[in-house]
């Protein structure tokens, strides 16, 4: 990906700058997928992770949060559970840019 982008919207310049900064302004959330080594007790997980948004399906926890909260969530998970797999995913750029073009002024400072 390019580090610097120049974005036109309806024939007018709306952004000239760092691509990652633009993406983070539009959608600061990332996805965490944490697979428990052993099936975790749902009540234990709920007690430890109150205040975080997440879903558990079987032994897989997924969460969409801003980077700082995601790192805090991961720290708690690693302190209390063992993982067989952990991955972070950025949300798709095409969806992020679609959101940006629906209302560019909302994301530009």
C-alpha cells in the first residue's frame, strides 16, 4: 500500500496525507481472534472480561475494538488462559473507504 494518498471526492480534494492515518481515523477498530487451548468456562471469561465487547463460539473468542482496548483484552486473556492460536486482523480497506466516502468531512480534522 502507498504511504501517502491524495483523495478526490466529487472532483474536489478531500485528503492529502498518510494512508494509515486516514484508515485509522475512519475505522480505528481491529479484530482479535483468540482460540482457547482448552474450552474455557463462559462464566469465568465473562467475569474477567466485563467491560469488553466480544463473542465466544466454542473455543474461539472474537472481538472488534480500538487498538488500545484490544491490547488490554489480550493481556488479560494471556494472563488467565492459554491459547492455541491468536490473530489480529485489520478491517477490510474497501469497507473502510466506502464508509469514508459516505461522509468524508466526518473523518477529516
